[in-house]
C-alpha cells in the first residue's frame, strides 16, 4: 500500500483550496450526493461540507487531506485503467466482481468502511495499474 505523507496540520494551508476543488470535481464526476461526500470526507456536518464547497477552510485538517489524497489516487488509477472518462466514472457505481469489492460498486465499498476502505481500494487499483 502506498505510504500517505500528509504534512503536519500547520503546513496544509496552501493545499486546502486546491484539494477541496479537486475533491468536488471528482465527487461530481462520480455523482456523489452530499451525504456520500460527507462520508468519504469523514465529516458529519452538512453545513461544513457546504462551507468547504463554497471555498471555506474552517475545520479542514490533515485527516480530510489524507482522504482527499486517497480519492485523487483512486480517480487517477481508474482513469489510467479505463482511459475513457465516462467509462471510468461509471465504473465507480457499477457492481464489481473483484474479490476486494465482492459484488459491490466501488462507491458502496468505500462508503461502507471509511478510511480503511479508501486505503484498500487505492492499493487495489494501484496494483492493477502496475499489472499493465
């Protein structure tokens, strides 16, 4: 599994805006609703999610940055494996027979297990990219 190198919380300020903008673009591509976005980000506040989407940075921490980093890695790997963007995005919602996913879609898989599932899916896709 790739090592996540998240900077100390005091050193993430310059990363917050770009990370959030990228996350919300990916969330749109994957058709994640607000509740799903909150689960992926590990937050429980809809107002916080909406503030982040509007450019706010309050409450953003290294844990959120780690989750977004994993989402970006998943997005990148899928788009390497499936170079057609529409097909890659649709893959996230389709049931999958891979042993890791056990018939679930990738979205359902990550929503059912939080950070550990994000890490597992990232590692699985990175391994698949390595097999090309």
